[in-house]
C-alpha cells in the first residue's frame, strides 16, 4: 500500500497553512493519526502523524519527546514560542490557522480520500485489471496527462487530460510511439530535479512549457518503463511528484 507524505498534507491544507518547517528524511505514517497530548513525558512515535494545539507542540519539542527519526506534527495555531531557535532536524512542522477539532477532521477526511484512491490502485494491480485500468483509476487524483511508455518509448497506457496541450503526448497518441527526435528532445531538457541517468527527472518542457515528471519503472533492477506525468503550466508540484511515486511503485508491481 502507498503512503501519504508531508507534501500531500501541505497541499490538502494549503489555504490554512501559516508556516512549514521541512525536516530531513520522510516520516512514516503507518501508525496512523494521533492527537498530541500535552503535559506528559511519553516519547512520540516516528510512525505516527501528530495533530496538536500549540501548547502541546511547544512542550513536546522543548522537553525532547521527539524520536530520533523523521516525525511530522500539524499544529492548530502558530508556534511563535519556538521562533528564534533552531528546530530539530528530524521535525516536519506545519502550523495552521485552524482550531484543533476542525483541523483533525479535515486531515482525517483527506487521508481517507487518499487511502481510498490507494486502495483502488492496489485492487487493480492484484486483480490483474491491467495497466490501462491502473492509470485510469490513478488519474482521478491528478489534473494531468499520464503516459506510460516502455524502454523504447512505445505506448503502453495513457490517460489524456483536456487541460494539457503537449506535443509529445499528442505524438504518442497519434503514432503509438515517440520519434527519435522527440526522445532526444526529452533527454536534452534541463532537469530541475533528478536527471537523465536517475530514476526521477522533472523539468519544464521547452516545447510546451508544461511541467513534466518522469519516473523510471524497474523490474528486477532492469528498466521496464517510464511513467510520464504532464502538468499544465510550468510550476513544480511536490504533491503530484509524490503521487507519481506511489503510482510508479504500483506499476512496477
């Protein structure tokens, strides 16, 4: 099963986030969501997402209750009392303008929707519904065109979004493969993240201006396919980058 990430949490709470402190590493949320209790000395677990009021958050940080591994806390309110001093490197902290109960309910609602999406992908993979069905189910979470090509850039599956106008996507749709010139144009793009010889590459297409995410899909350590996610416009989107990571993991399975 896939797992949501701090970038997804930030996206779901965009309109209420006041500040974000990005920690090192990636938290593991497999232990679920917990309300952060104040006044105690019980160490926090690294596999849980914590939601708490500012007093409880400040107390947890100042009394060294944080685990040594990456941990994420969403605060109901601003943690102004923590300003001016460096925060622990492993701490991901999102400060919001919501009070505790509305914040908790909102996070639970979005996590439920994500887990439902993830569950539908899981079902498609393990019932052998096919790659096209996996992409079709995945597309509900993206405002993007999704393309899956083999190692030779031939079409395996695709879902085209009406808001995305892209020459490479149209060529693949019309011909069933990308031409040599188009492949070389993709390889010459200036990577903003990753690079040509890495399993991840993100760039703004010089031809269309679209932000493009390429994830390499491997099978037994051999390049099997590429997942290409094309977003309208040229702005990076960490939320979609992490969704693409979840999707490429399912495709590799």
